[in-house]
């Protein structure tokens, strides 16, 4: 303890490190929940979501690659996102 009764971080310990580790643990848990939910989607919906939201592909690019119309890709992504929301809501999903 310091004068005045305040505690200090242990020697060699970085202040705030515990909080940082906790934040990382929450983030890892959230990532695991998201990946599990994504794996539960039908392949065509998962593909549309991953390519658009994670790989920043435009809908028309995904449509050209998949050999379908742009509206079809948008519909697949929208339906997949609705399913994801429902799945993650059940699990009290939190993304920091």
C-alpha cells in the first residue's frame, strides 16, 4: 500500500492488464459464438454474408461468381442475417 492507504499494481504488473485480458476473453467468446452461428446457416446464405460483410465484395460481384442474379444474392444475405440475429439473440450475444 502507498501512503494514504491506496493500493498499487504489483511490481512488474501493468495497470489495466486484467481489464484488457477480460476484454479479449469477451471478444474471443463473441467470435466463437458468431462463427458457430454462421456455420449453422445454409451454405448459400453463409457464402453471401461472408463474401459481402467480411470480404467487402459487392453484391453484383458475388452474383457473377455464383452465377445468379444480384437480387438473389441480396435475398440470401438478408435471410441469412435475419437467421443470425435470431440465433445470436437466443445466446445473449454481445460484441464489444
